C-alpha cells in the first residue's frame, strides 16, 4: 500500500534507568533528507539513528529530535582540583599569619572558590545507550509509518476516483470521434452543394478519410488507458512508488496535451479541459507519495 510522505511519530519511555523520548516529523521531498537533533554528549548516535531511519522511511524530509537523560543517578562527576585547593589554603594561611587573623580556615570558606571543583560527564556505555535509544526511536518510526500509511490510504481513495474519471473521459473522446467525422462529411457536402451542381461522393469519402486520419486520437487514448492501468497497479504495491507514479502521470499529461492539440470539436475540447484538470490533480497528489 502506498504511503504519504507527511507524518508524525513520537515515543517516550523510561527504560533501564534512562528517560528517552524520540519525535519524528516528515514532509515531502524528492529524496531521503534526514536532520537529527540530540544532546551533544550523545553525538556518537547520529550515524546509527540515520541508518535506522532509512530502514523505515525511503523518501521525504525527516526531522528527528531525541532527548536522553539518566534518572537513577547523576550523569555528572565532581572532583576537586587539589593543587589549586592547596594553593588557596596556603594563601589564606599566609594572610592569617601576616594580619593576625584568629579565624580558622573552614570548609565553607574554601567552597566559595568554585574553581576548585571540576565537573565532568561520567563515562557512558555507548553500546547500551545506542541499544536503548534505537528501541525508543524505532517505536517512534513505527508510529510515523503507521500515520503515513493511513494518509496513503486516503490519497489512494482520491486517486482511484480521479483515475476512473480520466478513463471515462478517454472513452468519451473515443466515442465522440465518429460523430466528429460525420459532422465534417455533412459540412463538406453542404459546402460542395453550394459551389457545385453535382457532389462528388468519392471526393467526399477521400476528404473525410484524410480529415479522420488527421484528428484521430485512438493511439493517444489507448496509451492513456494503459497508463491508467499501470498507475492503478502501482497504487496497490508496497514500498516507494512515488517516483514511478510521477513518471507515469507525466506521460498521461503528454497524451492529454496531444489529444487537446488534435481536438477539432467543441465538445471534445471541453472533455480535454476536464481531462487535463484531472491529470493535474493526480500529479499534485502524487507529490505526496513516498
């Protein structure tokens, strides 16, 4: 079943002591274009995230947002710069001695010098984090794929109706053709009668045959119906078919234009206007298909 390129998916889980949330958005794009936003500390995940996304989404502009936080213990590790602390103590002791200060150097005094503390991120198990993150990400990707499928079903319903209408218009153009030739023969007869006393029936037949050959659209309508059939078959297939559908609709448009250029009748011209309008609507819908 076809899928839309527009969708949204989200998953948030508390898993093995980590709070992880993944949000995925997608819109139309000719190719696969993935943007990933996650905490800088976990940038090592980026390649795996992109690779995983490709397994779920073939085409579209994708934005992935990830939030990762450890819940059970702080991810930061605090240590003391002992050399700097010793230096502070030495300077403070000298001040006490030089100025006869009775107050002792206390812990509260030292903690005012925040630069003696060094805060670093703890080492993380990259393999574990990768596994946990991808678990949550895949849930979000499954969510967006489900939404893209639902939207794809709605698009298919609309396209089925429009394809049927294009087929009806192609039939109507074919059915109209004999009447156009008969009308031309009648006009030709009346014209010759007004000019000549006798009407040359052979000439009428010859002229009508030349006219019919000039305006016939049988080849175009046959090809158009073939494109409709192929288009409809692709709508029932899984996978990314958007590019193929786009190519077919270009061919449908080409046949519609040729039919329009051969139209020598007001009724046929009206049909062609409606035909081209339906093909254009189909083309616009195809731009949404993966």
